C-alpha cells in the first residue's frame, strides 16, 4: 500500500508500506479520505512535539471494511460497509472508562498521534472493532471524515453546558470553530456569533448559521453586546492564545462559561479577576467520549447538506505535501482539506 510519511518536519512523501492485516478483535479498513487536522499541521511543522519524522499521521478518516479479524465476525460489521473509526483507544477497564469518560483513561492512545501506529494517511489501517462506527451507504462517504472534528466540537459545547436558548460566542472560525457552530446549534443554542479575522472564513461561518464578527473593527465585547443585547452566556475559544482567552472572558457574562478547546499556546496568562470576582468558569476540553463520537456520527449520517460547506477541497496523495505547506503558511483555505487515498493502491 501507499502512505504519506513525515520524512522530516516540513516534508511529506508518498512511500510504500507493507499492507496491514486485521488481527484478533480488529477490522481492516480501506481508507477513502482523511482530513488534515490543525494538530497534523503543527506536527508537520514540528511545533507541537507530538509528531515525529518517520511517522504516518492521520485520524479524521472514513473508509470501507476490507477484512474482519478473528473474533469480530458476529459484531454486525460486513465487508464493503462504509465506516469511520474513533481514533481514541482506551483500556475499557479503568474507572474513567467505566464512567464513560474514555478521554480521561490513563492508558489511552490516539491513532494519528502514537508514532508506533501507521495511521489514516495510509491506504489501509487496522483498528479495534469496538472503535468502528458504521455509516449509511446513502450518505456521501466523504462526510465521514468530518465526524472526528465534529465529535471534538460536541464535547466542547457539552463541557460548557450549552443548552436550549443560550447565546453562544465562538472565537476562531477555522475548521474546529466551524464544527463548534454546528454542535452548538444542535445542542439548542438560540444564537451563535463567531469572531474571525479572515473574511472567507466569516462568509463560510455565516453559511453554517452563525453571525460573523470581525474582531479587528471594534472590541469584541462591544460587538457581542450590540449583537446579543448582552454578553454571551457561553464562549468557546477554538484558538487558545493569550488575546483570545482575554476576549473570551471579557465577552462572557458574569457567571458564564468559557470552554477552552483551542491549543494555540501551551501556556496562557489570564486576568484572574475576570474569573474569580465575576465568577466565570473556564473548562478545558480535549477529545471526546465514545458517546460524543457516536452522537456526531449519527448526526453526520443524516446527510445534512450543510456538511458539504465544511469541505473546501480534496487533494491526491501526491499533492498532499503542497496542501500541508499551504495550510502551514495560512494560505487562506477557509474550511477542511481532505486527502483522498482510495486510488493507485499497489499490491505489496
């Protein structure tokens, strides 16, 4: 099979790798498409220290079942079935797993992050059967590559306790911010504002149902008051740098919640008085529970036409390095870029 290998920081190459097999309890997937995540870009550039040369990355993926490993034959999965997979592998036995909080499992590993796993920027991969989520054949298959970022968003808005009738602010209109808009509306938000510098991303966010704001034109707090008639009940910071967390606190009402899902900086300086004297909460959000992932998959599987707006373009494996380089240079791509892996498979 062919795979995209991180040869060095800033360099991806198409290489030949040995075809994987489905071991006990595993399912082999023919990968159709894999989305380029912001964390993949940071791995490509070497910024986050969580990817390594020689690694095959990728975790936002969709494909079809190619083989069933021993012990999976009676699990309801069938050859050729379109599927996605939850890339978070947990132990299933610890207290966190038993409580349905798999993202807290101390033994967790993540496909696409763990360098020992040849992951979803390859034409095939084997994953635990328990992590496989079937999809309807009538839904455009590429929508399945959007499920993982939408699961991140569902978890972020649920951590912030977004509920019916709330006024929600999203800071950052990139792919995760876009997914947060959709998740907040699905959880019942009455209005969603999104703060985003890039005009093309603002236009895309408007198509998703949010009211876009340009933070360069006036203080964000003032714009939120003008749009909502008050400060936001809840803010989701999908950027995660010092200026955005400051804006999030200032634009959220007393007693409101700020969900920090963006990881733009490993360390943040905050105005403690905005938290303590005005009783705002800051909640962290990382990955998702199994239920969040399955809920996101169930919604995507309904085939809403709005999902097509999230995909800006699809590229071949041969063009993937250029796509990564462009995204790393902030080339103005408003939405998600998918790498297609379902062609030119060799027989190695």
